[in-house]
């Protein structure tokens, strides 16, 4: 049998080692980048009723806007409506200058004079005639980053034990949050 002899000079070996090292470095960099933290962007805010209270003649509702993105969100308009049995409980439609930091939340407080029906519903909840009030929360926000984003939720309002005329909410279903075209 014959013998095969391969001959390499030192410069060829250096080039081969350099090429192999470069490939390994590129593979390692690609692995590090793909396994690193991913920044979430473009997700609409989650809006919820933090609290609601009937103080004297005023119905005060506090809404929490949660930015679930890894970048700040700038809200320039908000339109929120809370209904119970298709009757408006409270609403807010106004320009807003609010920046929500990445992965954080901000509150918006809405004060309104409730009508007799709203006062009657909340008094029934407070007195224990009703255990809870089913509500629908819907609206939209205008963000500098994504334009109009709409939201819809359903849930229940409950009296806060030991705190007269104060209510909290539990969301049972959040429907698809959607981006809308600018008008």
C-alpha cells in the first residue's frame, strides 16, 4: 500500500487556525445575541380600574395604564368608557400628556358627577343588595409610537370590605387589543 503525505507550510497552518478561530468567534457571538434579553415593543397598554369611590356628589375612578413594553410609551389621548348593563357608569375622553416608562404603570383619575341611576347601582352594591356589578370597560389610547390602540374588557365591581363607598374591580376577560388607523 502506498502512503499519502500531506505537506503544509507554517503560514497555511496559521491561516487555517485564524479562519477556525474567526468562525468560532462568530458562532459564539451569534449564540450570545440569540440568547440575550429581547426588548418587547409594539404591545398596547393594559388598562384597568384600580379603584372607584363615591365621595359626596362625586364618583372618582382611578385607571391604571400599564406599559408592557421594554421601551417608554407616550400617550397623547385617552378615551375610556365603563358601562353596567349597557348604561354608562363613567367615561373620560381627553387629550393627555403622559409618558409611561418601560415595564411600568401610571394612574389617571377621573372625577364625575354621577346620575341617579349610577348612584342607585353603587348604593345597591354598598348595601349588599347586589354582590357585584358586571361591567364593560372599553376605549382607546393614542400613542406616539403605535397610533390608536383600542381595548375591551369585562369584569365585576365589588365593594371594598371595611371601606364604605369604595369599590374594586376584577377583570374576567380582556378582548383583543388592536391598533387602529389614524382618523
